[in-house]
C-alpha cells in the first residue's frame, strides 16, 4: 500500500501537464474532491473521528490548510515552467528546509550529520539547476525552480505546524486541511478566474477525476493504512519511491524531460542527503 501511494503521488506531475486549467483552480478542485472522498471513506468504514479539537489547533489547521493550497499552486506552476524532474527535486528540498529551521523553531540541536546533509542537498540544487553545466537557467526555467523551492518552503512550514498539533486523528487532520486549502482558494477563484472560459470535455473530466480522487483521496487512504503497519524507518525509506518514480515517469512519458548527467548527480545528492538526514517522517 505504501509503494502504491508513493507511485500515485509520483505521477501527479505527468497528469498536471495535460490539464489546461490554472494552478489555483486545479488546487481547489483537488482539495474539494479529496475532502469529499475522505469523508465518504470515513463514514463507510465506520471510523470514529473525534470532534472538538480546540480553538488553537483549529487555527493551526486553517493556516496549514492555506499553506497546502498555496503549496499545490506553486508546485503545479513549477511543473508548467520547468521539467517534472527538476520541479520534483526542488520540492524535495523540503526535508532540508525543516532541518535548517528546527534549531530556530524547536530549539533542536543541528548535528554535524544533519548540517553536512543540508549542505550536500543545497549543492545538489546547483547541479539540478544547470549552473554546474556551464550556464544560468533561462527565465522560464528559473521561475519553475523558484516555484518548486517555494512549494518546498511552504510544505516545510506545514510539517512544522503539524508537529504542534499532536493527538489529532490523521484522517480528521487531513480532511480539515484539504477543506481549508480549498476554501481559502475559493474567493480568489471566484473573483479572479474566468470560469466561463473552462470548456470541460470527456478527457478533461477524466483527468480531473483522477487527480482529485486518485491522487488525493485514494493515495492518502493508502498512505494512512500503510503507516499503521510499518516501522517509521521503513516508511521513511519507502517514501522516496515518490520522487524517484516521478523522475522515471517523466523520462518515460514526457519526451525530452530526462535528467542530464549533472541533474542525475544532483538528484542523488538531494534525495540521498534527505534520506540520511531525515531518517523518519513523510510528507503529506
């Protein structure tokens, strides 16, 4: 189940490439459909979800939900402006950002191992960006890289906020975060997006259903079900099926998007450093 969830997460960049909607609209759709499916699964399964989580945790859920929505927008924009492989590797700088912020936020000690891993990951970004290949990225490519790193930064803060919300059922937390992600984006979409220009056809509807139901609802259900039966270290290792599969899918299904030699070196540095430094934990 864990591998299946990671493969689903890893393929979302491919599907985004074929959906002609704005990133904000697609992110809002993902939040709404994911919320609906998770609510349905919770009700059908008879799972008991505790209510009354408190005002402070509710506020943190609203903030983290908004960050998830903005994180999706930046990630989808990264897919638009750069390759899926580069966007994915930028996004997987998130563990490194958490490591660097932990001493400031949680007063955690930054060990020598974690510091070295963070520096290796940052160096890996130079390889991925193309700088090591002898030139600076073009304007569009640079925008994609910055969007990917911005998405990583936002998700790093989501991870940090989640650490301040212990004791909440993971299904309840995810349902509320997905719902708040969609609700925060709705005013912008209703006031700034030209919804009348959207022309849904059979192909678009199918792709939207896959991204909303499969890449969000089903993937999260598989992930939560797998976590319950896995050791933390095993889950952490298997989580890296996500970015690795994203690189493989991009090379197979998107011609011209395979990594350069420098990009491959950077990928090994970023993912390897994150795995060694993080040890446990997984993004949601």
